C-alpha cells in the first residue's frame, strides 16, 4: 500500500504562492519578453542577474507589491527590487519601467530619490501631533534618512515606450517610492519573522540608527 503525504492548508497555500511567484517573475509574459529581446535588450531580471555577484546571497523583495491592481490589467508593480552584492558591496538594485527615458540621468536620480523617500516612509519618517498640533516643528525630529545611512543604489532603466503617452514616456520617481515600503516589510519579515502592518516600522532593528532621539524610547517600547 502506497502512503501519500496528507495535504494541509499550509501546503495548499505554499503551492499557490509558488505558482503565483513563477507567474509574476515572467513579467509581462512571453510576448513582452520576446518584444524586448527583438529590440536587442534584456529584461529587468536578466540584467539584474548579470549585475549581481555570482554565488553570493541575493533576495528579490516586494514581488507582490501592487499585485493584481487595476482590475487585473497589471500583474504587479512595474518595479523589480533585489537585495544582493555587486563587486562585494551590499546595495539595493531597482529596475523601473519608465517607458522612454527622455533624460536618462534625471530618471536615474529620480529613482534613487524614490528609494530614499521609500526607506524613510517605511522605517523612520513620522509627523506626530497632539490634538492637531505638531509635537515638533524641527526637521531633525521628522526621521528623514541621513545621507550617511543610505545604502548604495544601483539603477536599471527599463524602456518599454508607452504607445499612448507623449514621446513614449511613462512615470518615474514615485514608482520606486511606492514599492519600497512593501519591499522593506517583506525583507524584515524574512529577517526576524515579524509581520509588521503599520508605518513607519520603527520598532525594527534597521530603523534604530535612523530615529531621532525624541522618538527612540517610544519605538523601543513598541518593540518589546
């Protein structure tokens, strides 16, 4: 008599996720990938694979960010975010579909700025008030990420021109900002197993050096 492993709810959910992960990593589908290859270009994930150091740990984060938005017309956010090492240095790799990059340097700067804003939004930025009155008007108390704490950011411009928009351009800047918070939440969950559902996630270890002194004690209390 052949014994089979009983199926459990957890096994069903795991199988469903693995199927979804495989589907999302295809991106726009075989036709879009073929179209990119015919232009002599590589897809975002193909370029990231070539960029990252081989045989070093890497993790794609935020795969489900904006999943199935716009009534199923978009499988996920047009952003691929990976944490890994490039030339033996830790960095954030961001690949955005910007349509046609009319000014590539400006696009790259906007994407890097989006990561900076997204990290602050995810970990440290806050504007607390009491009965509608700000607790502080000092810039140092807002929790903006200092330049010295910014990770290296490597930018990949994905150019799939918009057939309707002006000059084929789409959007840039906000795309990276929107995806970063969800990506950070996923990375923190992988690190310590805690599922955080509020922003900023200032109880996380990664937030500690970013918080102003006026808010550190409050954050430490929530983390206990």
